[in-house]
C-alpha cells in the first residue's frame, strides 16, 4: 500500500513524458516529484526511467514495473469488490472491449438484464477490432473482450466460444433473397457492401475469395456494420455480417441467409480476458451471464 502514491507518480511521468509536465498535472513541484522518484529508484535497486534531453522515458525495468503497477491496481480493485460483496451489496465497474456486431442488440440487452439484478454496477463499452481488443486487455483498459475471429490474441484466456457463420444481408426484393443457403460465387455477381479489412468478417471473406481465385470488389467499404445493413436494404447489393449482430424483428425488410460453409469458414465469437489475470467480482459475474446467453 505504501507504494501506491509513488506508483501514481511514475505512471504520471510516463504519460506526461517529463517531470515538469507530470508535476503540473499532479499539482506538486517538479523538484519534489524528482526526489520521490529518485528515492524510489534507490530503494528499488534500479533506474526505471531514461533521462533524455527533452524528457523522461521508461526503460526496460520501468516497463516491467509499470505492468506490475497495473496488475496490483487491478488486484486491489478486485479485493475491494470482493469486500463489498461480503456485505451483500453488488457494486463495481465492468469495462468491455467488443466487436461492433455486439452493439445494436446483444450487449444492451445483457447489460440491462445484469443491472436489473445489480443496479450498483456500471459499465463502459468500447468498440474494438481484434488487435485493439488485445491491447486494451494488456493495458487493463478493458476487463473483458467479446471479439470475432481474434487470430492475433496470444494472451487471450477464452471463457466461452460460439460459432458464427457469415450471413449475407440483402433486401427482401433481392433475386437471391429466397434461398436457404448461398454460394459465395453467386454473391460475387452482385454489388458488395463490405466491412473494412481489419474486421474478422472481411478476413474470412477474403480467404474464401482467394480459394475461388476471385477478388472482392466492393462498391462500398465501411467501418460501420450498421451502414452495411442499411445500404443492403436498398437495390440489389449484398452485405455480410454475423448472426449476433442481426435482428429479424428490428429489420423485417431484410433477408439474412447463411453462406455455405464449404465456401466460407465459420468463425468464432470469443468471450475472454487477459491470460493470468484475476477478474474483479462484477466482471466475473457478468462474464458468466454472457457465457450462458451465448450458449443459449
């Protein structure tokens, strides 16, 4: 506990890039801040900063220390949450990094259900692709991640996985709208509305097109799956999304048809957290609820 204040100071210097700027942010003198950090380094047995002509930068020892600081802070928060739980009052804050497909329907419903039982718990949700989600977990900006096809996430502890086939999204007036299953080669004869390349849906479609020796040539690329859905409602274009982001009741004007698995691989929607991390109580409870909802 006695190191918590100096940890805050070290982190402040790291983000500010200099003693002077960090001291201003913390409302103390630069000389006092410098003395505290030097005293810590002497006790720690190693310098944690490189002293540069124009500022301060963490060295390798400092990077290791910063990771320890973040783990300790999160562990302290977890213990506080557990102590609060002992009194029977559920409080806490759950931070989620998620694929865009979870935003319109799935997560709002799940958060609302959780808060109906534990109204003292608050949430923050950030839209993240696979790589950004891993970064958020490693820096403790997020407790949980819900991401589709996270091929880069080596430090990701999977709590639950659910298969998600790629769905073609189109107007009910589209010539293909009455099919029960679509071949990718048939879709490629129409105007395509595709998510940007960083998204898992686009990744799987690109891999499938290569096997067909075809190129994906979208008439519209966007980072918004909402725009994919809305644009596909007009004319003869086809968009693509995963089932968790679709709702027939909300958009009865659209048809959702799965692509043949022999053409396009089925991806996975994964729920998980940073490997080796002990989650705060509220985040762990919410993860359990999400896992059950995905399973069902």
